């Protein structure tokens, strides 16, 4: 894809996200992961919002299968798409569903110069952990499968709805959290935090490696949304969702 086409594609994606509209773009023409992330970055710049951190998608095998992804992907989270304590959320056109996930807040820059990137160092660099619900969606009328289209389309990220801060948990505790999701107080599905790369802290490790490969790092107060601990759940306007994360508490929302 020529650079001018990358610019135009990113601009249309940004307008579609800003106005909650669907567009017609041939995202299947994107030929590489690098090209896809270039389009995403240009589109994020076109949105013009401060960045709050990163959202990961496809960090569990079941979520990748549902979304048609071969590997995990990520995107930056604009300030306009990060919510705390939200009890009602209007679903935009193109909504795919929701994912129950954990959100880490970084205590400091990570990694420091010469610091190894692993589970232990990630745990030390994290300030706290919150339960969250991530809204996933597309900005295109046509549904494209595959990693490149999903990456370019803001990594399928729509919004992150965070619960309360709970403080730090040990690495072992984080890997053994059971999550139960309810619609209208009826159990819909359950899962475990270990489904995210064996331990949700590994999502921080994976993201840090991706950023480091491009000369970047996580900064203090960045958030990292880990991707789904359960299957992707399709939701509709008028539904009430509650997700119980055990020691981390609950997140609930009515969708409009």
C-alpha cells in the first residue's frame, strides 16, 4: 500500500471512530504487520486524543479463534475511550462484543536500561490491578478476518471500562483469579485469568517486548489492558452485564 493510501486509510478510520460510523475500506489489501501498525499509528494521531496506555486483544486461544486472529495484537488507548466507574455505555455501530480483562497501571517506566523483561520484573514494575470490561468493534461495514485488518482498525478496540483500584497482587494470585459473567443476573460464562498467556502479567511482558523492538517502552501511569480472560461475549442494547473477578471485585454496565 502506497504511503498516500496509508494516510487516507488512517484518516477515514479516525473519522469513523470519532463519529461512531462505519466506513468502506479494503483493509484486506494491507500486506504486512508493519504496514498495519503504521496505519493504526497514523489513525491514532488523527484522532488527536492523549494516549492512556495499551489494549491487548487475542491473548487467549479462545478469543483468537472467535476473532479470527492468528496472534495477539495491541493498540493504544485514547483518553476518550478509557472510563472508570461507568454504569452505562452506548454501543456504537460495528460492536463485536465484550471481553473481561485485567487492567494494570504501571508504577514506573519499564524496562529500565539493561533490565530483563520477564514475569518477575513486570510484577515489580506494576503499581496495581483493576477488573475491566473491554468493548471490541470494527469501523468497517465489511467484516475482515486476519491480523492485519484488525491491527489497522485500532486493534478492534472501542473502549475500556475499568473497575476500582485494588492494589497489587502477587504473580501467583493474578494467575488464579476466577471470573464469572452475568447477563440479567444469569450466569453466562466463566473463565480464569490464567487463560491470558498463562498469567495476565505475561501480557505486560509480551507488550513490552513488542514496544522494545520498536525502540519504545511503557511509561509510569500507562495502563495495560490484558485481553480476554473468558470468551468474547456478544452484547446488545438494553442488556445488563456484571463480571465478578473474585478478589478484584466486580464491573457492571448497562448497554444502551
